[in-house]
C-alpha cells in the first residue's frame, strides 16, 4: 500500500490474470493481499468486488 497526501492507495505488484469462466486458479494466501474481481461482458465491466483475500478464504 502506498500513501499519497495522507490517503492510501493500492499498488498492483503482479500482473492481472484472466481466468476462464468456471475454471480454477491458484494464489498464495498472504496477509494484506487484496483480491479484486471484475465480471466482464465482452469488453464491458459489469460488476466489481474488492476484498481482503483472507476474508474470501474464510467464506469458502
């Protein structure tokens, strides 16, 4: 996380992955990691969700 003028911003350190629909993908569960999911229709974003990865793991 980077701080600019007293506000925090997330900084992406790894490349974006684009998993296929109904396919599994794997990631390391690291404290502080943020997961952003964007549901696309063609090239148009439809829904976006952002959560801490640990929260998502607890829900599964």
